[in-house]
C-alpha cells in the first residue's frame, strides 16, 4: 500500500472543482493507494506522463480534458506527494 500526501491547497481546490473531476481524482487516489503509480499506465484515460523543464521529477495524470493532477513519487518511502490539481496550462 502506498501513502498519499496532499499539499494543503489540494483540499481547498477540490471544493471549487466540478464533481466529475473530484470523482475521477478519488478514483486516481484509490488506484495509487492500492497499486502504486505504475498501475496508472494501464488506464489510457489518465494519460500518465513525466514532466520536463521546471517540473522535472514530477508526473501528471489527466482527470479530464482540462484538469491534471501533478504529483511526485518518493520510492524510498513509498509515498506519493500530490502537489496540485490544476487546469492544463503548462
């Protein structure tokens, strides 16, 4: 089992998001908690990918056409750090 840590602003952001995005985020968290981030690649809808540039070392998963969850993985402690849920503008 993986541990998921969310940035303090993620909970606040979820109140402003459409319900469908929040449901998809909850599904994303469930998959990561049970199976880890490697399992996300089996679901093409999440389009999980590593990021480059200023966000090197972070990953992105789609929650819908507009919104992405940005996260980083710490393998030595089996922890996923959810940094933000943001509209796609990077």
